[in-house]
DNA sequence: GTAGAAGTTGACATCAATGTCAGGTTCAAG
DNA sequence: CTTGAACCTGACATTGATGTCAACTTCTAC
């Protein structure tokens, strides 16, 4: 598929897809005229990249990590080196702390929202949030 | 307490504390010479601010949200307006998605780490992570 | 072959919290 | 009073993925 379709299907801008390529995160075939063509599997890959970015990893880490992830269909292409394992463990712990923080923040928001709702509401969404 | 102590105790840089003040997130008394003095409660407040920043809220949202949170000792000073509740609900849902993403990323990292560990390890931490 | 949609590269902008530095002032202990 | 630590303001830098625009080329449907 071409870049426009990949962007649409993955929910990531064309700009970012080209950027991913410069960072070595995403491969593409080129037509004789220079247009990019992607395999079907690119959709999943892009989504995975996005998810890792959202978790606070930078391009370099993602580039090292991607070959060690198993694809939908099989085994990983590489096994993480001890050095990489160390880095990833650090990231894992950071993500763990992030999750803890986010849960706390979510609870705070829920409380503020529910406090405002108290007094009178029939909104099912907020009722559902009540403890 | 003075800014240095607050920075140390809250784990936030002096630079950031001053920034929080310009954003209306943090109040301080001033000595005749212009030095900031903070109440004990500032420590908690700063930590709360940091947590909300980590959850992706910006200064403006945090400024609106803070008066609606209840302090350690009591009731909130304000009740969120319907408009604010809408905004906060949007944030809450975003945070929810963030948590989902982070859990996924954490699992991915765990899998890569464990795959690398397979073959031979006696590291209790990674053994503990095994499913 | 032609028109218009879609693609290309390169450059520059952005966002927002935080780091850093300079030059000056205040505080507190001796 | 002195001295050094701590604090003040203001300015500029950083970070890194992404937005945006310009000028040009390629692709595709007719």
C-alpha cells in the first residue's frame, strides 16, 4: 500500500511515517519514481511504534527493541543483548511508575468529577463511575 | 520553608517551583527582601502538581483543577463547573487510554526481557516476572 | 496526453516544561 | 561587619516528535 493508506489505516500522519523511516523504524520499497510502498504488516508495526512512543521510549530505543519483539505470526528476529535488557528493565520500571501515577491521577479526576456531579445528575456515565 | 528546602523535599527543581508560581499553581509569601516562603502544605501540593503534569495535563488545566481537589485535611475549596467537568472527563478518558497503552508496552518489554533471560538465569527479579 | 490527486524532499516552526547561566541581592551564622 | 550560601530576575537553550509549507514529481483514471 502507499503512504496515504498506511497513514489512514494506522492513524499516524504521513509526516511521522517518513520520520520513522529516517529513524530506521520502518522500511519501505520504492517505485521507480520514488514513491513508498508498504507491506500489510506495516500497519501493525506502525501501531506498535506509536504505542512505544506513547510509553516514553525514544526512537533509538524503539529501533533496538523492535527486532526483539515477536511478530503476530512468529518468533523474534533477534534476542536482546544483556546491555539492551538492562536498558529495557529501566524503561519497564519507569513505565511501572508512570502507571501508578496515572492511576492516582485518574482517581483524582474521578473524585472531582463525581463531587461536581453530586447534588443531582442522571448522567449514566458518571453514575457508573461512582464507587 | 524556603525554596531550596521545598525543592529538596518535593523532588522538583527550584526552577520549576518558580515556574509553577508564574502559572498560578503555587503561592508563596515573600520576605521583605523578596525571598519566597512556603507553608508545610506546599510539599504535598507540589507533588500533586507533578503527578498531574506526568498525567499529561497542562498548567492551565491543573490551575483550574487544583481548587477542586480536597486537601489532606478537608473539603475542596471549589466545585468543578460543568464546563470543567467536561474537560476533565476528556482528560480522564485520555488517561485511561494511556494506561491501557502503558500496560501493553510493559507487557511487551517483559516478554522481550524474559525471552532474553530464557536459556539461563538465576536473577530473582526476572524469575519473579515469569508467568 | 492530460488533469488532478497523491507523493517527494527540505526547511522551518511548534509546544511547554525544564535546564542553565549571568549578574545582582538577601539571609544567617560567626 | 563580614562572608559565603541561598535566593532573585531575566534571558536563552533544549528536547524530539510532529505540523506546515513550498516547489517539484509521479501516479492514475479518463
